[in-house]
C-alpha cells in the first residue's frame, strides 16, 4: 500500500472545479431571460458538487470527460438550494440574503425551474434518469419531514433517513455520474456513489451542529438559529432520544443549546460525521482510485465535514494508489 500525502488544498480543488465548468456554465445561464438570469447569478454555490463529479472522474480516468456532468450537477444543486430556501423560508445563504428575500418568491421559483431545465439539457437520457432519481429523493425527504413535523414522537432512525434523502442524494449522484463519465465499471461507480452518500450525510451532521453553535462567521446564520425556530435537527433529535425533551421547556435558545450539548446531541453528531467519513474512505479505497485524485477527493470530503467542527485533525488516512496524475493546473481547460 502506498502512502499518499494531500497535494492540493481543498480551496485549490474548488477553484479548479469552477474553472473546469466555467465556460459551459456561463453558456447555459446566458440562454436565460434577463430577470431569471439575474436571480441565478445572484445565488451563490461553493461548487463542491461539481468538484465531487470531476474528482470522481479523475479517480478513474480523465476528469474532462465529466465536465458536462459537473455542469449539470452545479445547475441542479442551485435549483435545489432555491427551492430549499423557499420551503424553509431561510433568510440567508452563503452570507447574503436568500434569493427569495432579494427578488421575491415568484422570481425565485422561476429561476429554480429554469435551472432544472438547463441541468437536464446537459445530460443524456441515462444520466438524466440518475439525476432525476436523486432529485425525487430530495423531494421525498421534504414530504417525509413535513409529515414528521406534525407528530409528537421522535424516531431517530426516521430523521436519519430523511436527512439522507435530502442531503446525500445529490452528492452520491455527483460521484456516480462523474465516475461513469470517465468509464468506471459498475462496481467502481457503485463504490464512489456510496462514498458520496456517506459524505453527504456526514456534511448534514456537521451543518446541523454549526447551525446551532457556529454563528454567522461560520454558518452564515445567527447563533442558535435552529433552536430559535425550534427545529428538530439531528443534534436535537439525538438529545431527545437520549431522554432530554428539549422543546418541552420555554428555555431561551442559548439555554436550549446547553441542554442539547449536555444530553450529548452535539458529540453524537460529530462522532457520526467521523464514522461516516471513515466509511466513505473505505468505499473510496474499494474503487481502486488514482492516487492524486483520490487524495484530493478525500481531502475535499474532510474539509466540508469533520474539519469544520475542529481546528485540528489528524492527517487523513492514505488511499491506495494505482497511478499518479499531473498537476491540477495542467488538467484545467484553457
């Protein structure tokens, strides 16, 4: 087994991903009417879905084979973000007012629908079917969540299922489509899909922790925001499952945060994120990836999950290599 060191910072990978899909993304958005394009260009993304697709492809072969797939995923993620903010009435995203706050509901809905159309236009029928299944999973997650919110009982397994449906489907899809675009076998694509699935759920655990304890500089949302709105996020559900009925009191959001932490809700989420990341690494290894891309893919996964919960972590475990790759800059289209 060859030990591999991380060779590029995740921000470099995200910048590379953005550069890779810049031309087709701009070309697709340019076809939209002016009012719709204004909303789309306002809505920010971190390009992590595109990076997952491109790096999954790079693990198998040539990342440039996945440019259209990565573009489609970026458009699909922006579609989902607009709808998510509308449904939850989230007032901010990426440290700025949400699109519906800035432009109104109707324009946000129109932009989301246009993004979905543009996303499907990038793909062939087999890829559309895979992406459509992922988006249907997200919708089903919202339906299940609405049904659970009307009940008093709290089942942690149900909440984890909903979290996976809403937050893992697109990252799993990105890794699978990226791998297939580069010529992956069904087995390789399946392992990379599982990798993306685990990373997506790990990220949800971390997002829920940061939405309570992170504050605006970290999460872009006010401190204790989910508790202020009495949402049943994963740390809260874990606390309730441990015997602390958090929302049975009229405590302040700050006091609720103390209750959740004392009940182990925060620690449980952080531990779950670590376990999921370890399982993701197992699937990545099983895919027989190329060295540099595998390192960068796992480095990105770590940065969007567990590294956000603590300032220092132990070095990432090595991923077994099959071959090395050229520099990141050399693989960016001119």
